[in-house]
C-alpha cells in the first residue's frame, strides 16, 4: 500500500506544485502588464 | 532596437488569446475530474496477481501518454515554426516540451516505485526503461538549450529541428518491448480488453484526468511564455 500511496502522492504533489508555480508567475506577469498599460493610459 | 532579436516577435496571436481564454474552464474541469479519478482508483478491484500495487497502473501509463503528447506537440510546434516562421509556434514548442518533461519525469518516478514492489528493484537496464531514459535526456537537453541560448530565430530554428528529430524516439520507445520481445522485463503494451473486470473505468479516468491536467498546464505555460516575451520586449524598449 505504501508504494501505491507514494506513487500517487509524488504525482499529485509535483503536478500541484508545478501548476501553482506557473499560475503564480502568470498572475504576476499579468499584473505587471496591466499596471504598465494603466501607466501608459494615465501618463500618455 | 531593429537589431534586437526581440523586436521581430509578433505578440498576442489568436492562438495565444484562445489559449488564455480556455485555461479557466479547463482548470475547473480538471478539479471535477480529479475528484472522480480518486474515487474510481479507491474503488477499483485489487488485482489477484500483483495485489494493491497494481493500482499504479492508473497513473503510470497515463503519465507516459502525457509525455508522448508533450514531445509530439514540441515537434508539431517546430514543424509549423519552420514552415511559417511565426514565433508563437516556437513558444508553443517550449511550453509543450516543459509539460512533457514534467510528465516524463513523473512516469520515471512512478515506474521504479512499481518495479520495486513487483520486481524487487528500482531500476533495470530493460530496453523500455533505457529508451525512456534516453527520451527524457533528449528533451531535458532541449529545455537546457532553450534556457541558455536566449531568444532569436537561429535558436528557434535549431530547437525546432532538434525537437522534430527527438520525437522519432517515441515509436521506438513504444515498440521496443515487441522488438526485444523475450528480453524485456517491462509488461507488454496494453491492448483492448487486456484489463480485468472493473479496471477499465479507473484507467479511463486516469487517462482523462491526466490528459486534462496536461492541457491545463500547457495552456498556463504557453501564456506565460508570451507574457515573458512581452515583458522582455518592454524592458528592451525602455533600455533603448
């Protein structure tokens, strides 16, 4: 049973960790891009 | 700015806008499927020969199919990039390779766990395992190349050709068991009807869930690649 749990836990944790990292980077880059866009709109 | 390789990038393509819009619904679908997947694996019958460890079947092959998909998509991105010279297809190839290597790595982690429980050892130089390791190294090298070489058409063209050549290992990886029939320790490729009663649904759910997970991660990563490129372009414009 421990081998089965290990296989599924490693998969779930790795996919979750990867997904969270990419999602956070996407959010940060989107925020940065949005703030640049509003700077240009405000200051020409 | 004209000499800057980033200046030639065409950004915000319809392909990238579509990917960004699709990510949200695909993410919600993934959550629903993941719950069903866990339920079907828990409920799946215990194999009479291998015992409970056979349940790794519902995660190990689906990870392998995800790896294959990622590397095939890398090659497709490369082919379209070489044909059309549109940079979003180069970014498509990078995102595919990264998600493909993630799935390939997990396939190579879950496989030895299964092997230790059934064969009594983590690794053996079996033809399937050896070719899988080679496939992993080929696409790891692809990502290392991309991270060190920087942007530009020359790198993209080289990477496209490399990705296309690398994908030739996939049919070898799949059929190597049949080629080395009597020398392979790895179980045969699954065929229709080869699963026991009650094992079809968890296997289907495993494939479906991990396929949707692949798509979701690819969509996120593909958008990130475009966002990174735009951020680099802005930085380049500010400096010039």
